[in-house]
C-alpha cells in the first residue's frame, strides 16, 4: 500500500489547519455519539415507565379506582325535574359519563356505547341507573337533552342531566374530568354499586362488553 508524501513546502499553518480539522471532525463525531447516547437514555427512561397503566396498542381503556365526593347539587333531567345528584345516585348501581350534545367526536361514540349497554342489559336495566351529565349546560337545556335521549333510545333508567354552569363544573371537578375547553373532553366512564364504595374509572373508549364486564364484576361481589 503506497502513501502520499507530504511535500516539503507544506506550511506549518496548513499542518495546523489539518490537525484542527481532524480535531473538529473528532469533536463532531463525539457530539453525534453523545446525542445518540442521550436518545438511548430517553428511550430507556420511556421503557422504565412501561409498567404504568397507559393504554397500549391493544388496549381500549385504562381501569382505576378512586373515591369521589359527589357534590350536593340539584340537577335537571330531560323532563325538567330537579333533584339532588347524591340522591339520584344512591338507590341503584350507577354507570355514569359526561357528554355534551353538540360534540361531534367523543360523545356520539360514548352515547352509542351506552345505548348498547342498555340493550345488552335487557330486563336487568331496571336495576341500574345510567347517567349522562352535560358539560355544556348553557346549550344543553332539558329540551335539547330530551331530543338527544330520543336519538339514542334512552330508556327510563338512563338519565340525561343538566343544570347551571357552576353546578356542572362542580361535578366535573369532583370526578376529576374538568377541562376549561369542552373540546378537550376525554372519554371516561364511571361505575359504582352503592354509596360509600370506590368508583371504578375507565379512561378511554371502553366498549359495551367492557362496561358490562366491569358492572357484573362489581355486582357479583
């Protein structure tokens, strides 16, 4: 293998430039390696959180349990009847969600799922209280909720509730679902057998079969 000799007139300055150029290349390589190492570290950090209950590729919802203090607000149903929310939720097992009627994405899916739950329950539906609380009460009057309930075939056990904006926000905050912008509304379903017990919280699009499975597990204990 032959080498190319450096000419005698190669100036000292040019040799310095060459050395500095090589060092610059080496520095660039080190920076790139450091960046790659940082990416690997970030990737490993992300991997370390994989044990958290986050929805994966094959998961439709995340299940958790929590205790919520239901505020003593008086909400209106689709027929204009006003009653205390804790009283409404006290007599039967509850399946509850939050919706608004002008929603074009999350709420129609959730309401369709509730309709499927209602149908799958059959005669057992009379033993359950299904509740959908509006997060846009200024728009969702009892009359608007009545039309929405008819659209999804809501039976007498499925109540659509509205009220003042203050009361609606109080309930949303109590269940830890409040967003200042209703367009950021997330799909969440809550189940509870009786007062004093923890609520089962399903974050994400739990299917009708998922909700029924959770319901039957709770009521069989």
